[in-house]
């Protein structure tokens, strides 16, 4: 059972699990290495449940017990990186004459598959909120950082009061003081899920902000915080492979926002172009 298979299996059985078993499932998806560092009883304490519940969770996955769960995670999470999965997934294409065409075709199909599962009503509600909210704060760490930076730059061109959160303590304190209910947090959280990003989002939500979460699993930590949850689920792909689809979705999200009031965003375009002519382009001359 590979890492993606284990993750997919957990997602498949999740609705049928008891509440305490679901806590175990979320803990393992969030921090799989805890399974290697602790006994079943210790893991149960981390999940605020019992050793028996952890063992029953293993049985629900079709495993013989906790030892097999540890072995599965040892052979996948520890030994196989996202980069390793990425490289391995390309091996079958090495003899293709039209290599670029085949690889880009696979990426295109992945984007199409993910797009077909986007809830149209949820998307419309989220893009309306992105348009009407007074302030947008974007959070993304690790592989999600580049996507967060791109979204921050693009939204800043189109609307005011956009920022990408940093881990700098002074900036975070300032952010906590300024957040209220008229704020939207855009959390981008891909596996393996950075705890700092989740913790910051949790704090901002407790101060009244709403959360638009973009993640890769229906049981990812970000889902429990989301008012607008989007799951870009793509089994058997590394995080690296998911990034093109993530960028395509973010681009579509921005387009959906501009659709809410085209005259307004046409005016924002003019403002930006004037700024570009008067200042920005001089930086490269």
C-alpha cells in the first residue's frame, strides 16, 4: 500500500469511521511520522482517544494492526518524497517520441478532471466573497508558498487590501490586531500540511474572519476551518504534479471574482496601467 493509496483508503473509509477514529485519521494525515515515533497507546493520547480505537482504525483500513500501519508509513512517507513520486510517475513516458506533448496532455487531463468536480454554487459564493470582502489575507507554506505569492500579486493588481501572511512575529501580531469579520483568509494547504499555516488560520478565524481553503484531501486539516472548501483531489500524483492544476484553479478563482463586477475591475486595470507607466516600468529601464 503506497502513500497515495493509504491516503485514498483513509478518505474512502472516513465517513464510516467513528468520531474518535476520525480524529486518528486526521492526525495521521496531518503528521504521519507520529505513527513511527509513538506506540498505538501514545498515538491514541495525541488523538484524545484510546489504544483500542487506534487498533480498530487500522482494522478499518484492512490492516492487520498497528505494526502494519507503521511498516506502511515507513516504506512510503519516510522513504518516498514528493520528488521521488514525481520522477517515478514520468518513467513510463521516457520512450515517447512526442514527450512534451504527452506530458502536457496528461497535465491538461488532470486539470480537466479536477475542474469537473468543482461545485458551481460554492465557486460562485466564494468568488462573490472574494470580491465583496474588505480584506484578503493569503496563507501558504512549503509547496503552497509559490501559489500564495502568485495569488497575492494578482489580486493586488485587481483590488485593494490584499496581503500574503508571513511568519514574522511582528507582522503576525499586527495582523491579529487588524482582523475582523470583514476579512477573507485564503488558505492554500497541500500535503504534507504545515502546522503553522493551519494554526495561523485557526487564530484568524477565531477573530471573525471567514476562510476559503484550497487543499488536496477531503479530510485535510484545512477542511475543518473552511467556510468555502475546495478539494483539488488528484490520486497518485505528487504535490509537484498538483501545482499546475492548483495554479489553473487560482487563475479561475480570480476570473470568477472579476466576473462579479466587470466595470469595477476594468477601472482597476486602468489604475494599474497608469501606475505601471508612471512608476513600475521605470524600475527596469
